[in-house]
C-alpha cells in the first residue's frame, strides 16, 4: 500500500506570482553524490520520473506553513513549495531539513529565529555592524555581507544603520561610475546585488538618499547590470531621451516639479527596473510602496492648493481658442490628476472633488464632450466616471440646474447618451462604460431624501422629460416594421445595452417608466426585436417583457391584452420550433408564470392563441393554461358554486366560536358505536336554515365535476410528462397560424413517482380508480414540468373530502353538514 504520509504536490512560483502545479509524487531525503549533500527527492506517482531534486543547503531559509506546506527559495526568482497530504509526512521532512541545518524542528523558519537569538546574545558586545571599506576589491565581500544579513530582521536593521551612518550609498555610486568607465562587468554585477539588497532593507532614510536628484540616475544605472542578463538594460536612456515631461500649465513651484519627477522615476523603478520579488522578499518593499503613495498625496495636495494653476487649467480647457493638441494634453493631465486622487483618504478625497466642483469641472466636461476629438472625449469620459462614482448626487444636481437654461440637446447627460449611441468601437467598450454610469445616475438606491425635497422624484421627472427620448431613439427608429430595420451585430449590441437599462428602469422606477411604456407603446416596439437573427437581442426583449409581467400590474396587463402583445412571443416560440435552447425555455417559463400567477393574461392567451399552442405536448404548461382558463370560466358562470367551494374548503359554516369548541369536544369524546344511525351530535337548534336549498347546487356541482374529471384525465394522460426534452423531436407546421409539435411514436412509460405523473403529489388524486399507463411520443420528455399550483391542489382536496364524506358514518356526515 502506498505511504500517503510522503505524498506531496510540487509547486513553483511563476513570474505572475502564481503557483504552478508541477505534479504529484512521493518525497524522500538522502545523500546525492552529484550534489554532494543531503537532498530532497520527489518521484512522480504516475511513472516514477524525478519531479524534484533539491540539495538542502545550510544557509537556505526553509519555511513551514499551515502544518502541511514547506516553502523555500532555490535561487533568485525561483521559489519552490511542497504541499503534503498529511501533517505527519510534513513533520518528518521538516525534521530532516532542520537536522541538516542544525536547527530546532519546533521553529517555522529555519534561518530567522536562531540567528536572532545568536545576535541578541552578543548584542551588547557588538552593537553595530562593521562594513568593509568601499573599494573595488571588497565589493564581493560587501555583496556577501548584504545577502547574509537579509534573512535576519535584526541584522537587516544593523546593516541599514551602518549604511545610513557612514554615507555608504554615495560611496557605492562613485564606485559604480568607476566600474562603468573601466567596463568592469564583475564589479557592476556585485553593485547590482548590493543596491538591490539595500532596497530590500525597506528603510525610508535610505530611499530618500537613493531617490535624490543627484543619486537616482546612478541607482537606476546599477540596476541595469543584472548578472542573469547577457546585455545590460537601457533604463537611463529611456528616462532621459524617450520619456518627456510636459508642463501643460507652467508649474511655478520648484518643489512640486521636483516631486513629480521623483515620483515618476521611483514608480518606474518599482514597475520596470526591480525584479519581481520572491515569496520572502514580497513584504520587504512595503516602504517603497508607501514612499510612492505619500509622494502622490503630496502632489495632489500641492496642486489643489495652487488656485492659480487650477484656474488657468479650467480656463484653457473651456477656451475655444485653445488648439486641439493643447486641449488633449490638458484633458490627459486632468485625468491623471483624478487618478492620483484615488490614493487619498476619504476626507481628503472629499475636499479634492469639492475643489474641482467649485472650479467648474462639470461645465468644462460638457464643453469637452461636445468636441469631435475621440481621444479627448474618451479621457473626458474617464474623468466623468470618477465624478459619478464619487458623488452621483452632485452630478444629478448639476444636470437638473442646467436644464433650466439650456436645450435638451446640449445637456450633459444627453451628451453622455449620444456618445454611448455613437460609439464606433465594434465591441462597444465605451458604450458599456457609459451605460454603467447612466445606470448609477438613475439608480434610486443612491438618491437622497431630505425634509424639503426628494431627489428621486425630482431627478426621475427630469430624466423622463428631457432624456428618455434620447435614450430610446435608436430602439424606436429600428422597430418601425415587423422586423428590425438594421440587424447587424453592432446595432444589436447597442439595442441590447439600451434594453438592459430600460429593464433596470422597469424594476426600480414605478409610474415614470409605466407611463412612458404605455404612452409610447414601447413594449410593442421592443417585441419586434424577438425577430432578430441575434439570439442575445431576442432574449433581451423577452426579459424586458418578463419583468413587466412579473410586476403583476393590471395597468400593464390591460395594455398587453389591448394590443395583443403576446402575438410576437407566440410567433417567436413557433419559429424556434423543436430547438431545445434558451429561447424555448425562456418563453415556456413566461407562460408558466402567467398560468400560476396572472389570471387575466391566462384568459387572454387561451382565447387568442390556443389554436397555435394546443399541440405543444412535451410540457404541460399550455394544457395547464387551458385547464386554468376553464376553471376560471366555471367560477364566472356559477358564482354560487364558487361560494360553495370556499365553504367546503373550510369544512364548516361560520358560527359562534364557543359553539365550535363545544362541537369539537363532543366529536372527540363521542364513540361511534354509542351513536345511532342518523343521530346528530350538535343540537338541532344550531343547524343552519335552508340546508336543503344549499345541498341541491352541491349535488349538481358534483355531477359536473365527475364529468370534468374524465376529460381532465384524458388531457393530462397525454400531456403530463417529466424529465428533459429529447432533442430529436421534430416540428411540423400544418398551417400559418397553427404549429404541431410531434415526433415518431415510441413507448416510454412514466415512472409512478415522477413529478407530474398521475400518482405524484403534484398532480393530485384525480380518481380512486387505477392509474392508466401514460406513454410519451417519440421519446419526448418534458422541458418544463411544474407541479399544479396551490389552487388546483385545494380543489382536488375538496374532491377527496367529498368522496370521504360519502363513506363516513351518518353521525359524522351530520356534523360536517351542520
């Protein structure tokens, strides 16, 4: 039997900082002559091949995590991990590693704790760390000292203090210039390791020296000579010749200018120059991240306080005399300015956006969005998204105020809608972004309500009066006939976006969207899209109608019935034919919802579309619709029977509560053998008057019910199927308005306990006789097979109760009749 204790997965860390699974095998340890030391060996459990052969080095930091994981770094940027199936196996290998390194197996990291204790023991004797002289022939010693100090926090601290106090960085940079002049490649490689190690010391005081104007380019130069590369990088050449600093508005403050230069270069070092940190180095650069963060905060604060700078910026943005190139640079600067603000604390961000609002950023955006330059508009859209995400109420207040002065065509929100409609991107990337912003603006969840006014009422009234016609214009223009006028992919994508926003309005707005849909006949236009060749657009149209029906609003229902708006849905269903797809399921689900919950639409569908749907027998939805319709008609034709049904449902007439309690007590206390035939337990004085008059319609009702039972059993015996539809069935059209869904016959009996079968609880007990065998057609099984609703079950229970009444002793019959 395989030893599961030693079963492991081998992982390596890739360049994206993700762990790659290298395979599963069994780990062992032993001496390897080739490596001249004790090594970890992992052989694949599939074929016995060698997955890992790693020598246990005495100075390598091994780390045990979560009881079943051992992680270490083999070389720079090559991290390994063993994930054990069992804790016992992990403990065995960990003890072997600690034995080779002479460490205590109780530690979780083999290099830190013991080194710290050793350092602390001699702390008083050697309070500082002595650095070798900064000379060319000692660079190798210094590189080894830096590398050996990094695993121990205490030694890192001592090394950082020594480098800081002795002004060592400037001395190293002088050596770098000498080595570069002499083309001393070995010395340059040592300097690369030393400077990289100083970064990992994670000390702000050292960063301030390294990132100063006189040092930063030499620091970048040291990091060009990576020993792993055959040729050095050319980072300094890029920063000095390719990258250009543009002052779109002259910056008078030299400190601000210097801070911008420094931040750009440090960001470049972090993103492009420094190698990807290993799993042990990841937290050693936190101070570098903080350095960049606080620099950005300072830059935003200094620009925000410079009123002259911001005034000039917005004046040139809105000035018609500003040329296109200049305006492009101004907008890009403002976009980057807003992006920097995302690093601010919430209270500072509030102050930042209030400053921009006071300076007139929204009117400036309105001017920019009205321009023809696509790139400028794209940058302006990004700035607008920052404002909407920060404070949508501020944007709503602005657009409502400007509507009192400007025409609808130049309103900011209408410009946003027009850019969404006119997006030239084949994938409509910009339109998707703008639709999200519009959705945020019309979302009632983030609207404010105060004692004096309600933002929701005011803004939605404004939006439906001034903006909704712009949003729906492409929809109305493309649906003037029975099919979409334009049905290309890009147009369909745009209409799908518009429908998504309108569906959101149906869900979250009340009378505003209802009045608009009914007055503009929007649903009729939307349902034209069910004839689109693009399934996603047809499904969007169905989803829009489904949301409307789901509101159970009789205004909507009367509008649908008055305009016969189920006709395009039925046509789409019949056109889809035998295909078992999302369109088929979505339409059936809609009809099933109507059957269960919407009585008025049930009658409308059966009276107008039953001939087209009656042959659809692979689900019981349409037969159920017909049955529900006939039940409703029966109630309408016999209102007295409907009242009797409610009486039977309660199993008693309404009487005084105390009388009921007395009767129940007598019922349970009396023995049937103590009662004579026909004897009533209740007092004759409490019997209802006119009992004979009431029993006559009940008997007539029962006669009709028995006749109805026979018809229902015949219908349900054909249509009640369960399971999934067999995709092999075929659709045959026998006429233009009627479709017959059928397939070659083959027998497939229904399981007695399956949902929807005659014996299952969902269909109710139709009769006390034996259940007839039910066969499917052509192996068809139901796409959607919902159980009958509660009302059908209640009626079935009434029938059962009535049949039970016939078998009760006369004394108990008397009780029920009383």
